[in-house]
C-alpha cells in the first residue's frame, strides 16, 4: 500500500470515528447512557490501537531478525569469497615461484 493509500485510509477511519461520535451525541438517549456509550467506544478504540501497535512491534521484530539473518549470510559469502581468492592467489604465486626456479 502506498503512502497516499495509507493516508487516505487513515482519513477515512478518522471520518468514520467522528461520524460515529456525532451519531452517538445526537441519539435520543439520556446523558448517562450517552456518556457510557462514548466511554465504551473510546475503550474499544484504545484496545484496537494497542493491538495494532503490538502487531506492528512483532512485525518490526521479525524484520529485524530477517535483516540479521541476511547480514550473516552476506558476511559468510564474503568470507568464503575472500578465502577462495586468497587461496587461489597463494596457489598461483607458489606455482609461479616453483616454475621460475626450474
């Protein structure tokens, strides 16, 4: 989802919340019933935000772990390539040195 789509979705959710709040405020209920309904909706919203934050933390942790794994693999590949190059250089210089002495 692009930033624009995400931003539009957030504005949609904000409008939805404002519309729900306005509907609750203008509903034919007593003040205590209306306050309880608002409190209930606010708690639901808070719980939703907490859950989404928890999910985001978990996903970020997974991304960090994957990044560490990729970095470890890259380091191992670099080490292997370095060792192979060093060994090939040593073999080439050893072979050349022996051939010159003949």
